[in-house]
């Protein structure tokens, strides 16, 4: 009995060990030593033979470490088992030794804990002696931009103009149709409308009602305009009575049969419109033909108009035609104006206000900047440069070659000068190279100032720096501002200037650009010219 109990005891121990071995839970990091701010990858791995009831913590706790990224759970099939992997990216901004605490996983309602891991975070050494320090920069004031607001206003304006143009065109066409109708004689208009009405084939009661409404309106309007009776406001009986009265007076030569036919048509119309009668289609078409006969016979029965009436009628028609032509001209002008405004506002919204306005008004430097530029070769050694206009050679008595465009009073001045008198400076001994560079720099600046002063410039402020051109050559840039009298010499204009000095064995090349400080395109022209410079050292 004791042996049997012992066997059962060891059997249950074996089962429990086997059950525990169904899971393999571990954690790892890519390194245990990191620097402040360096990323650390923390991995949780679980190998199991089932995917049921396995839960990771939704908000894991990593002590003082911060989670910067969390990847999705990976599941990998390993023959009869599954490998689950979860990765967290951690970061620490304090130095020292830290412990990543144990992490919890629930497996088949059993809680499993991982091992804790020790991490050392080291400082980053900063050598303030070798690292260059800089002054604290002042606050940079950014100009408030209204581009979005302006574009929004322009877009709304364009939409309003388009809607206005559509409505204006609609009402103009409606008005034009009325004027055209007034130009057509009442008889011609009535006949044309009756011909169109004959093409309709009413079948339903509503269609018959609409048909007879049009038919009676045509004949009533014709009688009112030609016979001068109040036909539109009269009932059928009143209209017939008025016509018979005119016939009796001799003012209208109309057969009684014609009046009888008209009376029959009006009675049919009243039955359809008010009693909701539905006649045959051929009856309605026949009534339309009867009305056409009534109109024809009424025209023949009217007395001949006097010369005064004909003249008055002609003047009326001419006034209507003149009014229609005037409205057509106004409409065409208005539509052109609306289309022009839409085009202008759209261009401003796309390209900006000043580029569009300056193009339309012919802003001098805008015209130069947008026009075709000329790429030419000047002097010795040859310099290839691109300018808005070809530079013209100027005569010089000393050892210089000068090519110019414009002058200080114009919108822009460009000068390219080759100075061969500097070769003597370059022939000094090598031991005084630094002194020579300083002397040359001072000479250049003095020469630039004297040149400006000789042309009337005052209040000259300048700076200088070394720059590298796109072609690879280095150059000395002397730039600044000065005041120069305008064309009438009553006011001073502030101008920007740039001198670009290229030194070579035989002398120097001096590129000078001067333009008004408030000019919107001067700096763009300057940049384009400087970027195009190419010095040909070998032919």
C-alpha cells in the first residue's frame, strides 16, 4: 500500500514538472551599458505549445525608463510550439545604475514574472576647452505673414465674381429676349408663336389646359396690341362684345364668321381651363388653326395706319434696337471686366501681388530680371558672366578695361573692371605675404570709396567678407550702402552696392553692382549675376 501511494506521489510530481516545462519565459536587452539619451531595446520572449490565455501587461512598468516605442506582438511557429516576442524601446536621461523591474505575463491564468535587469547609464563627456563657444543669439523677429488670409480673400472674391458673372449673364439674356420680342411686330410674333404651338400634341387634361392658356394669351395679346382693346383683362364675353362694337362702328372690318370662330375657341378654352374638360387632340389643333385665321383676318380688317403712326412706330422700333445695342455693349464690357478681374486675382493668388502688378506696370528691374539674359565673355583673362543687358566697353587711359551697363541714377548699374596695375603688389617677396594681403585689402576699399565719392555718393557704409563662387573660385566681397542724389538732385536715394574682387596673377577683376535699396528685384539680379561668374584661367 505504501509503495502504491509512493508511485502516485512521484507520478503527480512528474506531471507538475512536465506542466511547468510547457512554458519558456525570458527577457533580454541589447546592452547593459548605455549613454544618456541613447535608445535601449527590451525584449520579452515566450515559447509555448499553445496560444490560449496568454496576456501581456497593457501598461508595463519600467521604473525610471521612458517608453519611446512599442512594437506589435510577433508570433513565430516553431514546429509544434509557438514563439511570442514583444519589444519595447526605452530611454533614460539620468546617469547612474538603474534596475528594470520584473515584468508580468499571465499564462493559463497563472502569473509568471521575468528576471530584473541592471542597466548602467553613463554621462557624455563634453570638453568645453576644445568645443568652441558662441554668443547667445538675439531674438529673431519674424514678420507676420498674411499670405493665407490674402489667398482666402482672393479665393472668395473670385467665387463671388464668377457667381455675379453667371447671374449677370442670365438676367442680361432674359432682358435681351424681351427687347427682341419688342422689336418683332405683333402680327409676326403671334404667327410664329402659333406655329410653335401647333407642334404640341396634348393628351392629358393638364396638357390641354396649358395648351389653351397659351392659345388664348397669344390671340388676346395680339388683339390688345393691334386693335388697341383691353383684351388681356377682359372675359371671353366682354372681348367678343368689344369686337362687335368696333365692327358696328366701322373701326374694324371683320367678318361675323371670324368673330364666331373666335368665340368658339374662347368657349372651348374656358371649358378646358375651368370645367376641366378634355377635348380631342385634333379639336385643339383645329382651334389653333382657327386662331391663326382670326389673326390673319384681323390684320386685314384693320384700317391703314397714318403716316404719323408709321413714323412713330418706326421711331419706337429704332429706340428699342438702339437700347438693345447699348445693353449688349455694356454686357460685353462688364463680362470682359469680370473675366479680367478673375484672371488678375487668380494670378495674384498663384504668383503673389508684386510679381503680377510689377509685370503689368512694367517695373524696370522686374522687366530686366524676367527678360532674356545675355551670357558673354569679357576681358583678359576671360570672364564669362550672364547679365540682363550686354556690357559696353568704356575707354580708359590707365591700365584697366571697363565694361558697363547703366549708371547710378538708373534702376541698376553693372560694371566689370580688369585692373592690371596691381601686378606690382604681387611681385613682393614671400616673407611679407600677410602684410601684402592687408595692404591690398585697404587699397581696394580706399579705391572703392574714392570711386563712389567721385560720382557724388555720400554716407558710405560698407562691410567685407570672403566668399566662394559656384564655379569654385574664391573672391573678396565688399558690400554696403550709400546715399546718391536722384535725377533732379533735390533728394538723396539710399542705394545698395556690391563689389566682388577676384585676384589673379596679372591684377584684379572687380565686379560692381549698384541698385536702389527699396528695389524689390535688385538683390535677385545681383544673386543671379554672381552665380553666373566663371573665370577662365587656361585657354
